[in-house]
C-alpha cells in the first residue's frame, strides 16, 4: 500500500500529526499495535444491566490552555462533548486515612521559603533543587515531592524543573479543566474518524527499510506500507530499534533516553458498596502506588471508579490486596477491573541539550518526523505542539 505518509504509533502524538497531514490532503496511514488508538488516552467502558460507565487508565483531564488540542477538537466537532469536572479534592492517604495536603505541611517553613519564587529561575534546575527552595526541604520531601511523582508515575527529583509545569495562555471560552462525555479516548476516536486518514489497529511494526527514496514499513500481519515520509510516534526505545538500520545515528541518540513503565489498574465499584468520600486523587507517600485517580470528578449515579498507578514489577496478588485495603472493600465487591501498561519518558536535567541535538540531526531529513511525549514535555499539549512543529517542518 503506497501512501504519502506512514505514521507508526497511535497515541495522541501520532494521531495529531496524522491529523495535520490528512487535513493537508496527504494520503496518510497510521499503524497502531494495540486494538484501539489513543495510547494514554484510554477510557475503557463497562456496562451492567443497561448502566454504562467509563474510567481513565492514562491521562485524566484537559485544560483550557491546550490551544492546539482544542483546535483539533473543534475541527472534529467534539467541542459539545466537553464535560466539566466536579470540584473534589486532591488528598493524601496516610495511615489508612484521608488527610488534606495543608494539614501535613510545615507552615512556617513554607512561609519562609515561598518568597524565593520571585527570584529563583527554573532554567537548569531539577525539580528537587528548585521546588525544595520554594516550599522548604521538609515540605518537599514529606509531601510535595510525592505529588510531583504522581504526575508521570515515577520519581521526579531529577526532572528538569521547567518541564514539569508550563504556563500557557488560557482560552476563556473553554472550561478551566475538563474531560469529555465519553472520556478522553473519544478524542482519539474522533481524530481516527477524520476524512483521509487510514487507521490500522493491531498492526505492530516489525521492520522499516528505505528503498528507492521510499520508506517500507512491514507489520506483524505481513502488511507492507510504502511512503515518502515516515513518522515515528512511539516510545524512544521502540523508535531506536526500528531506525537502527536506516538511521543509525538517530537510533543511537534516541537510545540514550530512559523510560518508565506505568502499571495502571482500574476498578469499578457500585456506589452503595464504598464509603470513601469523593476525591479527585489519593497520594500515599512511599506506597506501592504513585497515585489513585478517581472518576469522582465526573459523578455517576451507579458506580465509582478508581485507577491505581502502581510501581512496576508487582504481582497481581499484591496489587489486589492493596486495592482492597485502600478502598475498604472486599474484592468480591469490586464490579469490574481493567489493566493497562503505559510507557512514559524519564527526563533529566540536560534534556534541552539532548533535544537540540535531536533537531540538528533531523536537519536534512525532511521526510523523517519524530514526535512523542519525550520532546517538549509529557503534557497532552506538549505532544500536540511537537506534532504540529514536525508537520510544519515537513511542509516548509
């Protein structure tokens, strides 16, 4: 099958770049190894006795600052599906009890440290070196660091401080933070249905070659896809492996990045079977999970949902035991469970230099595009921004 563009990877990065190409009239094919597109946009649905419910297993919310994502949402006519999130608290879970964040902070230390925010610069700083000076070392070590770790579900002390959270201009016509009526994966489904975009799921790419000016992409089912332009929208380790025979320098460079697996387990419980008060998330310092994110932000009449983002390498028995302990229910009372393994980058101070070298290596390779969550940051908008900039490089 001959195309203008072949995209490998169907997360939001691959989908957004494929969307831009298809909108420009390019014949675009996207290959996704899983049964559905979306990547970290994973909103599995459950139905029991005619009652429907969904929960998120990856990303959990969007914001009004996501300008480029919102442009795509509007083009795909999904804006009417935007749904507000209920105001429920982010909390700590300690000694088997829910506690407020403020109750665990050393207030005097916070008051003495907070003025540093006006003089300290994030550039060149790690999350720990910067934020421990803003909130104080005790507050950082005992409370705040665990909230940072919950964002990418891995230790973040050495992350670049300026890549954790970014200030963006807000759109006042859109809710401050929101999801969609059928979950975030409905965005992935909307993009997948775009005119001119061919999506093939359950197609894991095995090899990529470059012959007579064309990329030749072969998948596990024996399919062969030809295109002048190749887009890699996979974890860096996967891109490194697939590119090593045709672009060994770039493959080696991509192989320098580290990544972490996020083992997510979602559980659905009938409302009458659980007494825990509504929460947005539970952060339990030094626990076997980084966070428990709740569907209480979008209340349902019949069910409640909780996604445990576990540290990797745990067996099912251990995870199951901790789930029942935290929720205070027996496993027999859990209506449904669903699991997903995501891969997220492990960023370090110096990543900006790595990225600059990446882009310099891509100069002269106009028909090789790289996108993903390991470029400008891991937020949804960071992924879309990277896709848009790579599309503009292709068009330029």
